[in-house]
């Protein structure tokens, strides 16, 4: 695939970023898609390695070597068709996926991997630019009705697949706009929301019915569903639809029960981030949580924490500090030991480059403040030995903190929805449903399926798309006795 000697002749081409001083002034995307000649060079680096580990590293099993070669030879429309054959939304993964395919790239054994994610981004934008991304309505209708609850990437992928199979699909979303965590979990500077909107328009033309502002459950929880205008009971859905697929996202953040947690100014990341997305959309958010002029501490070193850093810098924070409980990972992984698997190594995001003090092996002991407001965080150094954590004696220190953002992962999907349907849960509070054999993705409740975060817990957008596609096949098989949708 690509040019036979391309991996020897060419270096990795990276997507360019707008300068920090320019990009922190707004909440728009700042990553520049590869130019055509650079995309072709990057495609030429694909090695024709015989066993393409990149496809197994990718959760949706993208046929990466094929579209690398097609980009190299200039067959962009065919590259788009190949890309779409396994991934409904490459415009999402081409922006926010961490690219496990690149970690698995054979060239990554002793060199820089092929820039697979940047090529994917190039292909889909080339497709939209040339009008190649068109609605694909079903040739005939089956007369079967499917309800999908949750409009994140899993729900959207399932809805598109099932609509193309000829089913009447209705997608319910508790928030006022479609997109789930794509809309309200990922900052606009990583994923412009018009990118979500243009795909929704395609799906509408394919026959998908969208119902935003509808909470599915026994009683709406005001704290979570304050934008829901309507409530539908599980019993009503079971009566009106032939199959139901639950695809809600993980939104309940892991808490930090230490002294002082009750002070004002300490918030979950998912209280902070969605408010800015709403403001970006033109909404007026009452009492918005702002980092402007504040000393911000982000607790949690993952992607959500990074998103909090980038948003705080755009608000105009005085400074941002990010703490991680685990030890600082190595700058470079031991490739012969870990390849082709996802390595643990130091990852510096674009948000970190915009301004952030990072620290590892730090445990929060308590928060302190005055007049009910947080003013500082008291922490201690941690020591890790044989996988066990202990506090380093006499290592306590304090940090100024006017705003503390908790970004330590998510504990479970919307358990209220699962409880309302009577769905059995696994040990982690997720919907209990297998992914193989007969009845995959089916819950213990008749004609009710679950996929994405709802079934597997907090995960990546690309895993959500995979589960949505596979669950769509399972639902189609349940309704029709067999399915022509891809596995």
C-alpha cells in the first residue's frame, strides 16, 4: 500500500495548529486539515506490512491501508467510501479520537507511525467539500419502529444504520439539542458543533426522527433534565415501538469526599464544560461557572481534565494547575515491550501547551476557605510501590484555588433510565448485556437493548460508534430474523 519505499523516504506530517495567542481568544477549532500534497505523502508512508495491526488497533476496524493507498493515488472519493464502510462519523474520530490505530501501526515499532488520524480527517473534509457525503435513504421500508434513547455517538451510529436498513427510527434526547456528549461534553475548540449539525441534517434526510427535550424515565430529575420539555415512560415506549436501544452517555463524575468538599467553587467537570458549550451556542446561562481571574485547580489528568484546562485558559484564568493521582508516566514508551497495544506514556495536549502547571502523584487531603467559598487546596505527595499508594510523610503542601474542577473519570451511565426500564446491571452499574453470541446487546428486558457507555461504561467516541453499529445489527436481526448490516 502507498509507495513501496515511502516509509523510508518521508517523515510524519502533522496537522498544524493556529498559534496559542490566537486560538485562546475563541472557542473555535484551531487544527488545520492537511493540505493535499502532505496527505498524499503521509499516505505514501503506509508500509504494505502484510499484517495491518492498525486495523485491529482501531475499535471500528477501519480498513486503513486501503484508504491510505487511495489517498496516495488521488482516489479521494473511493477513499471516502472505504472509510465510511466501517465508520459512520469519521469527522468526529478524525478530530477527537486518541488514535489507537497509530499506536498499533507497524511503522511505530521503531519510527514515527503513519499519521492515520490526520488522513482520516483529510478524507472526510474532502468529501464534504466536494458534496460526496449524501443521504442514503432506504430503498424500502420494513414497517418496524425503533426507539433510541440517547443521541451521542452510539445512538447516532445506531440510528443511521437502522434507518438505512429500512426501519422507522426515532431518537430521543433529554437535552435541548441533539448530539449527547458530542454536543455538551466536548469543547467547541476540539469539535465545532456545526460539524455535528451537518451530519444530523444528512440523517434527517435519511428518515431519522429526532426528539430533543424528551426525558425517558418515570420522573424527570430536575438537576439533570432541566431542559427537557416532555417526559415519556418506558411503558409507553414499549407500547409504541418494536425495539428500544439505550445509548445514554456516562455523565456522573467520580466525587472526591474530603473535608471542605461542600465549599462553593468546587464543581464536576460536567457542570463546567456544558455551560460553555451552551454559551457558545448563543444561550444565556444563569450563574455560569467561570474561571475568569481565578486560580484554577483541575483534579484528574485525562482528556476531560485537559478540556477543563483549555476552557479555563479561554475564560482568562490567572493560572491553571492540574493534579494527577498516578505517577508521572515515561516520556517514551518501551515500544518492543508494548507494541501494538496502547502505551502508557506522557501525553501533552494542545490545552496543556496553552498554559498549565502539571503535577503527578498528588493526593488531595482537604479544601479550605472563608465565607463558604473555597480558597485553597491542601495536598500531599504520594508514593507508589507494588501498585499500592501511600502518603509521603511530611509532604503536605497547599495551592491557591478559587475554582476546583473534578475530572477524575465517570462512575456509571444514567442509572435512573436503567432503573426505570428494570434493566439488570453489572458490577459497575452498567447495563448487563453481552456482545457476542445469540442476543448480543440485548438486556434482560424484552426488546430492550443497550450499547455505548450505557453498556460498557465511560469510553471513547470510536468505541461508542462501534457499539452503536453492532447494536444496530443485533436490533435488525431481532426484528427481521437476519441482517445485512455489517458486524
